[in-house]
C-alpha cells in the first residue's frame, strides 16, 4: 500500500507542475535512493496501475536506481508538451 500512496503523491506533484506551466505531462524521471524500499519494476507496476485507475493516457516513467543516494524516491525531471 505504501507504493500506491507514493505514486499518487508523485503523480500529483508532476501533474501540478505541468498545470502550472500550462502544459501536458508526458514523462516523469525519478531517482530511487537507498531508502526507496522497492525495485524499479515494482514502482513501475504501481505507476501503471495508478494511471489505469485514473483513466489517464500513458505517461513515460524513467527510473534511475541510485543505491548510493541517501534519499528515497524523488522526481528529478518532468517532460512536458505544449497544449
């Protein structure tokens, strides 16, 4: 269940940034640090399930696992398309 809440927060943050810029969100780049607590595959699975639950078009998810980073899951970039 932790992953679902994490993905929901990640999507809310990225979608809010796209809205702030008047653009469409087409991709999110995240970094998984040592505190992430899950694999990139597991995170991707939850991401795709959340997109389906929301009825959203596909959004690319680029995940970089960085076990030397002392953090958890963080957004490092968003890919936007003009509306």
